[in-house]
C-alpha cells in the first residue's frame, strides 16, 4: 500500500470511479493526491496528520486533505481501521449547478481548512460515522447502483461538514498532542519544491532554532529537510520523464537540480534506476 519515498501510488481499481477502501490495523507515514477518511471501526488507534498526533477510538474519524502526510497505528490487538481513499473527481459536477462553486471551490482552492479530527460526543460526529458506515457497506457489497449510493453518502458527509464548518474550523482541542505547526512549511515545500531553502530559513518559518527544527522535522517526516526535498523533486521529475518530451537535463533543472550528475545520482538512489530507464518506458 505504500512506497518507500513517502508518496503513495494508491491502488484505485476503477479509474472512472476513483475510490477504494482499505481495512487495516496500521499504515506507515505517506502522502498522496487524494482525500481520505480514516474511520476507526474497532479499538484505539494513534493517527498522525502532518505534525499532529491524536489517539482515536471506535467510531471516531480523521480527515486527510490531499498531500498531507499521515500514518496510523493500532494501539490494541482488536484495532481496525477503514481507510477510505477517494479523488475529488467524485464530488465535482463540472459547474453544472451551484454546489461546486459554493462548497468545493473554496475548499479545493485552500480558502477554507477543514478540521482533521472528529471525536465522539461532538454533535456531527455520530451523523458522519453513520454515513461512513453506510458508504463502506455499499462499497463492500457492490450491488447494482452502489456507485450512486456511495456518491450519495459522500455528498451527505461533505454536506454535514460544511453545515458545521464554523464549529469545525476551531483550533484543535486539548486531546491532540503538541503540534509544531509544520503544516504551513510542508505545504510550502510541496508547492516550491524546485526552490532552494536552507535549514535556517525553514526553521524561521516555524519559529524553531535550527537544531531543534532538524530533530522535529525528522521526527514528523522520517526524513531530513534535504531528503524530503529530494523526494518531492524526484517524484516530479519521474512524472515529467514519463509525460513530456523535455530532455533529462531540462527536467533536472526544472525540479531544482543545477547538476545533471547529482540529479542522476539522487534519482537512482530513490528510484533504484537511472532517469534514462524511466524515459525509455
């Protein structure tokens, strides 16, 4: 389910209906371009989203935005997670009515931020849990019409989320462990992966000393700053090699490498093959 470079190539069995559900006890740190609901079916689970760690119990939820780092680990033997991974294409309607403009555009354009963790006892959590349980049942049975019912539950879930948005946008409550506020930096790195950034500059962005920043960043991502940047750059380079006619030298420069030799060395270390092999594919 995961790849060692943190970016997951999520298995979606039907690209025309981009959703899949994984029933697991734990999964390592990764990110992808899809949205994801993490639903705790049984037991207690420690969930990480970017730099925040939370213990969730049966019936509680976590929502992962596209490109957010996330991981989960069952804390009890009976712990079970349903990871519902889906693409925003399921929610879009190409502007044929007002719903996309009123609700999805502000979210997809980062004009509003949805709360990552939903606990039991909050008025909307039980309703969301019921809808997610219905979605899972329909997906598992896959009877005639299940696609419509899965989409219906997704729309209901997001309808409830937006209805309670003013409550959801509050700061994370006391149950979450210390957050170092790296989300803004991680988003910056994803958007500006081809730019140089020093440890000192990154540390200033999160108000930490350089030494403390290095320890925190490694704890959150499992990588050093330069290793994380290299992963972002090589992933983008791989897409360019497969999807464009640009030369390998041009692609190396486009993703932030000034030396083609260094680019080749880093690419092979991460992908286990040189860029020329990817280009031939």
